[in-house]
């Protein structure tokens, strides 16, 4: 069982720990919530070509795109919704 800190801010944890937690969070999503692998890769491929992608974050919403794309229900926040 993975542990998560529900009281920590980004400034309270190391960069390595933070990214580890992000990927563990994505991995832990329920199958019903999680975007299927093929669709996930498609979404990230679009983000990688997008000029709004800055250091892994979407400049429109401020999310890490790997997290945003991981939930089936989410969508690209751009006015011209790209996925
Ligand atoms: S605007 Fe859409 S496609 Fe571009 S980085 Fe943000 S989520 Fe990805």
C-alpha cells in the first residue's frame, strides 16, 4: 500500500518525492476512472505538439498534463479543445 501525504504542500517535499507521488497517483487510479492506455498516449502526444505545454504543465489550466490526461472524464482546457 502506497502512502500519500494529504497535508503536504509542494514546498514541503523534495522534487524526487513529488514526482514519485504523481506517478503513483496516476497508477493507483481505478480502472473506471483511468484513461485507457492508448487514449492516454494519444492525449499526451497532442500535448507534446502543443505550444501551451511548458515544463510538463499546461499553460491554460496549470495542470501537469500527465495527471490531467490520466482521468477519462478530463479534457483539454484550450478554447479549441484538442482532446
Ligand atoms: S492546451 Fe490542451 S493540448 Fe495544449 S498542453 Fe494544454 S491540455 Fe495539452
